[in-house]
C-alpha cells in the first residue's frame, strides 16, 4: 500500500515515541541538573524536522535522520561548552561526568538511559502524584494539556506540580550515569508503585478520554517492560506487576461500549478479551512465581488471572482467598470492597450484606453501589436508595450513567 | 482509637491442626477485621508442643502453664473505639465454635496514661 504520509501526520507520532528516549540518552551525558539542556536539544531537533521535512519531504528513515541531527546538535553544544570551560575554568568544578565527545544512539544505550531515567523520575521526595506527572512528561513525552486531561485537572495545577517536581529532580544527586545495584534497589519499590499507579490512572480514571486512558495503560506497560529487560531490575515483583497489567489490559476493549459507557464485568463480551495479552500475563506470572516472594502485585495478578477464567467453579473461592491476603498486606477501601464482593459470591448475598455494612464507608460511592447490588434481589427500595447515593457521590459521568440505568431497571421490574 | 490484644485460649489440641475449612474461616475473620481497617497486628499462633514453663528455683517444666487446662493458642492486636467494640470483633472468632474463648485486653500506652 502506498499511503502518502505527510510530515504533519508523522511528527506527533514520532515525537511521542522518540522525544522521551532522546532526552533520556542526552541527559545521561549532561546529568540531571541540566535536564533542560537535553530537552532543548531534543526539542530543537524536532523543530528542525518540521522545517526541513515540510520543504524537502520526509526522509527515508525519519528516526535515523532525527538522531543524526540530535547527535550533531549535542556535539555542537559540547564544543561550545568546552570553549567555555577552558576560558572560565575556575567557575567550573572538575566533574566525573566528563562528556564523551560523541553519542552513539544504540539500542543498549536507549534501554539503559530510559531505565536510569525511570529511577531518576521516581524520586521519593516527590509525591506519587507528582512522580506520575513527571513520568508522563519526561518518560512518555506527554504535553501538559494531555496530563491535565488524564487527571481531570487544570493545566495550571499540573504546571505547578511539574515545576516543584523538576526542582527536586535537579537537586537529587541520583547517579543517572551508572546503573548499579546500590542505587537501583532502594528505589525499586517506589518505581513499581509509580508504574502501578500510572497504569491504574489509565484503567480506573474518571476521565472520559478513552484514547488518553489507553495510552496511560500502554505507557505503563512499556516502562515496566523495560524493567524486565534489565538483569538488575528483572525480579519477581516486576514480573508480577507486568502480569497484572497484561491481564487487566486484556479486558480494556471489552470494558467500554461504542458510546464510551462502562460495561459491567458480568455483561462484558468475553470474545473481546485479548487472548494474546492473557497469554502474556500467564507468561509473566509464571516468571513472578519463580521465588518465594509474595508481594501485593503477586496477589493482584493472581486475582486478575482468576477473572480471566469465567467458567471455573472455584473461581470466587480463590479470589476471596487472595483478597484476604491482600487486605492483610495493605488496607485500602477499594480492596476492602472488592474482598466483600468476593465474600458475597462465596457465602451468599445475605452474609455479604452483613460483611459489607461493617465497613461503614459511607462517603465512598463504590460502597453504596456494592450495597445496591447486594440488596437488589432482596430489598429493592434499599437497593435503589444505595444506588442513588452512589450516583450522588461518584465523579465519573460514565459511572453515573451506568448506575442510573440500573435504578431504572429495578424500578421497572418492581412496578 | 485504642488498641486491644485479643488472646485466644483453647483446650482443644485439634485447633492446632486446622482443616482447610477452619483455616479459611480464620482467614475470613482476620481479613474481615483488616477490611474495616481495624487490624493493628495479625499476631502469631503459638506452638502447644515446643513449649516450656520456667519457674523460680530453676524449675523448668514441659508444655505451657498446665494448672489450667486451657492454654494460649495465639493473639492478634486490633484497633477499636472502646472495649465493647473490641468485644464485638472477638465475638465472631471461630475459636469459640470449638470451645475456646477470647480474652480482650486494652493495651496500656505509657504516654496516654498521664
């Protein structure tokens, strides 16, 4: 097929893909304090591409073209820097970060640079929310507007958050040039947590922008995949997290209908589940279980695995058991509610209601939609009242719509 | 919120070799408390076999304190508004089904004592 691609179509795509990689590689030469220099070089490279490609057309190998330009720009910068260094030497500290005269953009360097950048960005000095913003901007090449859209937040708020996070990034003396166990290990849990939250932001977000939500999920997977490709980070927890992401993603297409409305798990078309991603999930889960470690990612991946087996008769017993273990590791209202749902599936809705009401999460919309669901076959009025409270409490428009439908259904079946 | 230790006592040795169903019941009880965000420490089970009692005069006897037939099988620490709330949590514990009992004791905090 001879499709004519214009530079206007190709550039945004390439930008997202290559900008982050390019920045990471160049940044390794300058150090984190000078991340702006790396970003400037990457931006200038793309600017030049828009100018030149607009006139001359797209080169045969656009990616190679970009990296040649980036390399030359970096060389120029270093040359200028050297002149500056020799002339105003006393102002410049002797630095072990001796920039190499040339950068070879090899696959190995891409991977190492990106991995180092992931660890630099996931700085515990920043809140998890800021880490995610920073990751989206620096590692994934998202614009401020796109990040704001994903978080349902004003662009000003995101800008402020990024500014603070970047200051911490520059001041952090994280050793980005070398990847060594002693710098990687202490930060690994923070990194996994941030990637986990990044994925969840896409998977559970209240944002109606499905394109962005899907991209958040696939970016989280891409970054986690980088961790599995390096011997220093390819541990069982990382594999468990990746398995979890694969299983959840396998249902992404089945979760929303054409109008963007959420489809409840039980009503999903299982044919739309991606077999390929489920198989990948199985692969990583097997890797994850090669040691004795059981992390929350293992348990959540286990739960997600059982959800991919809709016909297994013992499924809910297994799921309840895993939720029991999960809630002992870490309390969260969502885990408590999901556990109670599984409890009701195993021991019946009456016992489920008793267990649910002990949670007393009155301000949580999911608490009320769970009680609405459990009461539906027993006490329609209470079910409707709980559903209505849930509608009032939830911020998600899609959720509101789904719940309203449920209320209508109950009303009509009752009258 | 105060903290309370729930101490499980039993005279039934079979409680130490629980069936899968019993294990499941215990786990459900514990996770039910964790789901209310009231679990402080999931505690430990104590061995009835590897046990000694040490007394004054260098007297060491086998087994747990045997004058009473019941022995401590384990403990957990929970968080509750009052001792009555803690008692409510204890009431559902499966050890009661096999003739055991649960002692509920508030943890004394040094700094909250003055």
